């Protein structure tokens, strides 16, 4: 190896360590932002932070039903986008964090499972394909995984807000 080659080599542990630190920074900024929002709304909630595959997952839970007003899918998506913007403003880096409020992501995952099950039933009954309604890239990824588990194929089609998933054999 030449001196130039040696300079270009980065130990994997350094890269992993940098990614972990970046995720921790992203998570801390996002948690602070959500905590401020909860304070403004006069809501109590516990914030849990998890990192999976380089992506930060922030979950806000409570003992009662106080978060139900924030747990609606459109509201969670909007708050997630605002939180991502807050992180990007602080770090200068694009954020891919996933926000869950009051179990909204689990509820949506169950809903997506039902959509996939219904679409697969239509295909098994003779339809060539089944198109699902437009959804976010995160939701489409979940759908692709659910479809693959059932042994079927799926592709995303369309542009922008009309991007949706089509399931085939």
C-alpha cells in the first residue's frame, strides 16, 4: 500500500462511531424539539429513542389518552416533517428520523397489513394486480416487506403525492 492508499483507509469502527454520534445528535435535537412541543401543548409524554440501521426512531407515549389528538396519522406525519426540519436546521444534514406518537406507527402498520392481505386475496382470486392508495416512502417500504413475506412482488409507481404501490404475483 502506498502512503496515499493508507490515508484513504478508514477503520470501520471510526465510521460506525461517527454514525452513532450523528444519530445521537439527531436523536437529542429531535427529542428536545418534541419535548418543547409537548410543553407548549401542555401534554405529558415519555420520549424513547432507538436507533436501527442508521435511522433514529422517536416514540412518544403516555399513561392515558392525552396524546390521542397528536396521534392521528396526518398529524404525526406533519410533526415528523417539522422535527426533521428542526434537526436539519441544527445539523445541516438531512434527517430520516421516524416519529411515533401514542402507538400511531403500530396502528398504521396493522392497517397496512390489512390492505396487503386484501390486495393479495384479490390477486389470488384472479386479478393481475392490485394497487394500493398513495402513501409515504416509509409506508411503501413496509408494504414492500409485507408483500415479499407473502411471496408476491410489489413496485412503487407514480410521482410525488400520488406515489403508490402495485402488487403482482
